[in-house]
């Protein structure tokens, strides 16, 4: 094969070598209990009559004002500190697109969310990894020693897939050491499950801080693809330069606005509290299950669990239609699976099947 008959050989080498993100949906499975993508078990039911007023023959607003204002109110920041895009994933990628290349790389702290590495690889940016400490905290001295050639640092708070929070004083210290060197991205995809841990209030003090947010998790809108950046106005304006012209469909903006109304936010908060209560019950029951050797403490809507002969347990759950997320591809998470917290009936079913397996 040469480039004459294989068009893929014309691609940038970085893209030819890329192995794409193994999203929960891409991995498939024939389940009836889906606990692998940290989605909400609740349905968001929009007022469709309102959504239907969107005119489809016109392009949407590039940054829908009503949506930006609603998110700014919810996040307690100024509207010019908000950027909306096609999910938090697009926001994360914008940072790499704007700041990184072959010589200006990315630093992240595994085990963590897989897209930081993949976004970097897509743009041919080198990656540096500084593993989280055993207690889940940032290894700040090691990060500080590795900032050469790094333009973007990704921190996930609370961390996916461990569920551990990152201490606010650690984020502040990281911001201090990265000043003038790198953008610090704090990915708050799960912050609604522990809102007191947000660092969004720091964007006024640190102009190189970007907080990434999403409607996919606690807001129960994974299907609409809507995420936000919170950052200083110059950083927002810069990122907007690299954003596609109309990133958010009009119908998406209309649904997202409803989710961010006072009523929508109150509903989300009540449901997040409910999920946190279910998580406690679920984690406790998992702890008591034979062959479960560790249940990681979590601040989010999922629980990471270490299980003896995990692959067997995973396959058994899969065969019974309970789809969870295998994490053992990461060295530090050998024998670990992540269970999203579903509705009580779903969590109960997952437990029953796991107990059947462990009793075999
Ligand atoms: C789910 C998730 C995202 C992606 O959010 P989208 O808005 O659906 O793109 C980003 N970061 C983390 C840590 C996530 O778990």
C-alpha cells in the first residue's frame, strides 16, 4: 500500500498512530442495566413545545446568549467568563488545539480520564504523566519538576475513575507554580455531586485557570452534547478563535436553557443528592460482597471497586446484561471495575449478579 491507493497514509503521522477513545458506547454490549458511562438514571423531560419554537432554517447563535447567561448565573461567574461547546470533551480539546503542538505538551496525573491523552496525541503534542499519590492527591513536587515543555495541565476533580477529590490547596499551589508557563484545566464533570469542591471561584484570581463543565452527568443530558468552559475573559476569547462557527445546535441550546432555569437547577440538585445517597448504600453493599477487595471512596456518581479475578466477574456481569466499565487497562487499576450509580433497582440487580458470581 502506498498513498496512491490508501488515503489514510496521507494523514498526519500522529493521527495514523492514534488509537481512539474506547467510549462506553463504542465498546457495545447487550445490556439491560447500563452502569458504564456515568450517565444519570433520571430522564430529563424538556418542554418540547418551547423547543419547537427554534427556527431551523437559520444558523443558531454562535454562543447563545440566553444559555451563556443561564450558565453564568448557575456557576456564579460573569457571562464573559463562559464558553459553550459540544460537550466538555470539545472544551478539553480546544485547550490542546490552542496551546499545544509537537514541542508544547500536556501533563496529566493517571489514573484519570482517558481523553486528556487522546486529545494530546491527536495534535501530536507530547504527554508527561505524573501519577497521583497513593492517597489520590496530586504529587505537586513531581509536577513542578516536570513543567518544562508543558503548556496544559489537566486535573480531574473529582477524579474519574477513582472518585477521589483533589484538595483545593493543591490546586491553588499548582496554579501558583504554573503561572506564566501553562494553562491549568480543572475538569469538573462531576462537581454537582460535591459542589463545595469547585474551584470556579478562582478564575478571577488566576487568569490561566480553566474549569471544564458538562450537562452530561448530573444534569442528565448526555444525549444533547453540551459543555462549558469557565475562565478569564481573555482566555475565553482566545479559545473561541479555534471553535467551529456554530458549535451548539439551536434545539440543544433550547433544551440546555430549560435545564439551567431555576427550576431545572433545583431539580438537578435534588436528584444529585438522591444519587449520592444511593451511592452510599451501593458502596456499602459492594464492600460486603465476597471477593470485593477494595471499594474506593467516591465524591461522584460512580464507585471504583477492586475484585479478585475481576475479568471473570466482569464477563459474568456482562453475560447477565449488567454492563460496567473495566479499568484494568491502567496499570494502577489492575482488577478494578467502575460501577456508575444507577437507580436503586439497577444497583440492586448489579449487586445480585455480582453476589451470584462470587458465591459460585
Ligand atoms: C464524561 C466526562 C467528560 C465528557 O463530558 P461531555 O460533556 O459528555 O463531553 C469530561 N470529563 C470527564 C472527567 C468525564 O467523566
